[in-house]
């Protein structure tokens, strides 16, 4: 059952006249209990895509030009601020990248957690306290009672990210947006947080859209993956299939540039020649064409559409077999 | 905490000795002669000399200063030359009006400054923002005697809303407090605007929005509590500015406080009063800063008090 579906989302930045398209016709969906990885290099538009899809990308300066984002039967693009606030924190949970700066430094952990409940539910202070404590225990925080009195600066990065996860999942949202939630953490903590998110996903049955640039994390944690390049999805497939048989030249180059334990130590990592075109300089053709070995004259003139076949999608005229 | 306070008080004592010394030196080298001033124009040189001996002004500088310091330690600030009463009594009688005026000015600068700052930051680049920033610039740049006289003219003389001067009811307080607080209001509206713009772009504001918290709560609770932190520290420093501002404002409005007393004492070369007022001002500045430092940990949990000596 589909929890969240984004259709043909296009987002641009800047005022009238100087508008630059950053996300261009992106579509994806995520099912109950499923994790969709949105992967791509810095600046490809993955964060803007997910934050815009749940209307959390500040506007202005951003602007959603086209598209719909369906949470159940509700198109988020048609909602006013009040209706959106009713969904944020209750049906949509969000965990951001940097736990060190994502909590308010002058309020206690307890008051920031209770705020989610106070915003969306009625109930006595004692009930709230109980729910907060139960949630903190659920995300693996020991001595939750003591944590409630503490301020963010008294907690480590890993604990803060657990607090933020508890905050986002307090009301058991059906959709979790995770915007690089493990990027700022060391590898051990990263693994712990991913394990926790997987458990909670299975327990609550929520769908997760997981933004990352780390293919290792995608392989470990995601069910399906969509690869973004220059504001578009170029390929999407089940994780196993994508890693086993990448079909888009960019996906293949991306996988080739990831070191594995088997790579010889003296061998240089493979790199992709050239630069990602900046949003203002994308031509009419395929954005990857200037850096692609397979590119033909057609690629430079006409942008390939994302076409679905055999349960996977691809936007390329000359797929790698 | 006790150690911290003791350390700070020790520093304050040293500072007061320093302030008293500098003021004493300045008054000593001043060309004005208090004895001649007291004796009047028609006095004979013998009378002037007699008064000088009586006040101890014929003694060498170090003797005068050590005697003053000795009395000061015992809480004796001497007698006013002109009014023949104890300096402590004169100053104590003039302190409450000045404290009231300062409290009024703090209310003015916070109420006007923070409100304008927050509103301007909510719509940066808007007409309100531009207008507010021009106004705050005017507030910061207008000398207090000009602002005071303008307010007197407009609100007392023309509109007759407030009394022209004096002391007693809240209506007497409004214009002097506005005049004294205007400078701070201008400053704070600019500081608050930039602090709010900075804080509203922080990650935790985004987190609060993502929880579904209402926009006014995001602004007035999450952002405001962080943006106001530097301003709380500034209020302590303001008390020093208010002391110098009070001299002008109290003179313009005939407000019977320390500032007016200082102004009169300077005209009469009433050295004990000048010394007394200077020391009170120094104490006020020290206390203001101490208060700001003591409040800081309650406003910002990341701040810990640390004795300056063991840093």
C-alpha cells in the first residue's frame, strides 16, 4: 500500500525573471514499511526534493512549479499552512542531518519532546510525561527520566539524534523523511541509528524516504533506491538489482567510484570526469551527457524520459547492459 | 558561586579605588577653586584662604587623597561644601528618582526595541523593515538633549499630554524615560533584527516547524529566546550609559535625581558631591554588569559562571 507518492515535482529558486529550476520533474513513491533511498551527490537536489515534497523547504526563496505529493488521499501541494502544521509532527515525521544543531539549545530535552505532544494531542501533563519517557526508552536512551531535565549540550551527538528520532516518531507518523540522518555521525553510531530506524519502521509500519549520498548506507538500509543527478531521477530499482546491474551510465560510474574492502590498496579510486552542471546551466539534453562515455548527439539535444520496465525505471537512451 | 561572587566583589572594590583616584586627580588639577566659589565674588583673599584651610584644600595631594580614602572605607563620603550636609544623605535622597527613571528607560528600550526588531526580522526588505531601520537610525543618532527638548515641545507644550517637568506621578515619568530609552530602543531594534534573522535560519527552528508548532510559537518561543540572549548581557552595560544620560535628561526635565545633583555639584565645584556621585555611578555599572552575568546562566544553560582569576 502506497503511503506517499510524489508526481512530477518541479522546484525552482529565485525571484521572477531570475528563476532557476533545481528539481525537474521528479516522481517517486514509498509503501508502508518500505524504505526508499534517494541518492546522489551534493547539490543534485535530493534534499530540496524531499523537503519540498512535504512543504518544509522555506518558500520563498524556493517555489514549487508543478507537481503533486500525495499522503494517502491528501495532496500536500493544495494545503494551507494550518493544515500542513496538523500533518507535520503527527502524520509526517522528519529527522534532519545535524543532531548537534537541530535541537534548541535553551530548552530542556523534556520540554522539546513534550511540545510535539502538546501541539497535536490533548491529555494531562502526567500522560504526556509517560508517553515521552516510553518513547525515549524505545529509542534506546538509558536513564530517560534524567535526560528530560538535561539540555541538548549535555548530550552526545548519537544521543541527540536518538532524541530527534523520538521527537519525529512520537505520534507514529505514517511517513518518515530522513534527510541524511547519519551523515554527521561516526560509523559505529551510524550503524546503531540505522538499526534503530529499521526496527521502528517495522514496528510502526511507516514508509521512509531516506536521503543520503552514501551508497553503503543505501545497500544496508534501503529496499528501493532512486538515483538523482542534476535535479532529476535517472534510475530507480530495488537495491539488490541496482547494485548488481546498474543500467544508467551515471549509476555505474557512481558505484565504480565507491571503494570496497576488495579494492587493491595501491589503486586510485575511479572518478567521473567533468563537473556537475550548475542548475542555471543545464541544457535541453541529458544533463549527464557531457560527462558520459556513451553519449550520442541525440543525448545532447533531447532529455530522456524516466521509463518504467520490469519493475525498474531508467532515463537513458543508451543503457548499460 | 560564593567564590565567584567574592572574586567579582574583590574586583569591584579595586575598581572603585581606581575610579576614586582618577576623579580625585581630575578635580585636583581643575583650574576652578572650590574655596573661592564658596566664599563668593566679594570675599577677601584672607577669607578664601581661611575656607581653603578649613576644607583641608591647602594640604598636599597625597594627604588629601589618603584622608578621603580613609573616610571612604568607613562609609564617610564627607560633607557637601555647598549644602553643608552629609554626602551620603544627599545622594541617598536623590537615588530613588534616578532608579525609577532607569527602570522606565529599560522598559522603553526593551518594549520598543525588541518589538520593532522582531517585526522587522519577520519581513526583511519590507516597507516596515526599511521604515523601522530608518527610525532606529534616527533614535541612535539623536542627541538626548535634542530629543528631550523636542518631546517637551511636542507632547507637553503643544499637545499638553504630559507635564513639562518635575517628579511625582507616572505622567511625569513618561517623557524622561522615553528620552533616556530612545537610544537603547534604536540599538536594540537593530540588534534584535539581525539576531532574529540569524536564529530563524538555524536548524532547530526547522525542527520546531517540522513538529507542526505554530508559527507564532516558532518565532516568539524558539527563535526569540535565543535571539534575546546577547541583549540581556547588554542591559547591564546600559546602566552605565544611563548614568551619563541621566545627567542630561534629568537636567532637561527637572528630574530630582543623581544626574541633576551631579550637574549642580559640577557648577558649584562641590568636590565631595562630585566624588560621591561618581562612586555611585561606578557602583551602578559594576552591579549592572554583575547582574547581567548572574542572569546569563538562567537564560542560556550553556553558560557557566567562572571566576575571572582562575580562567
